[in-house]
C-alpha cells in the first residue's frame, strides 16, 4: 500500500507518469523556424515542471533544459 492509498483510501492516478531518460521530440514554435526547417527537436525527458503538467526536457542540440 502506498502512502497516498493509506491517506485517501483510494489508488492514485498514475496516467500522467512517464519514464525518465526517454527520447522525445519537442515542438518548435513556428515564429522561430522557416518553412523548410524541422518542426521538432530531439530531447530527453527528465521530469515534470513544478506545479504544472508541463514536461521538462533536455535539448540534445543546444544542451539546455526546456519546458
């Protein structure tokens, strides 16, 4: 039994959980790209942004964390 189950007497919702260190593709905003540029960049999923459902990803091209 998890602490959440003990406290609330129900199973937690785990639908939003993702595997860490997983290869993902982040959408690039249209204002930044030209017509023939790729619309996404390769990133590695590293977790969730605090207090929101946003994802934190490590961009392999620019070596920075993006949300």
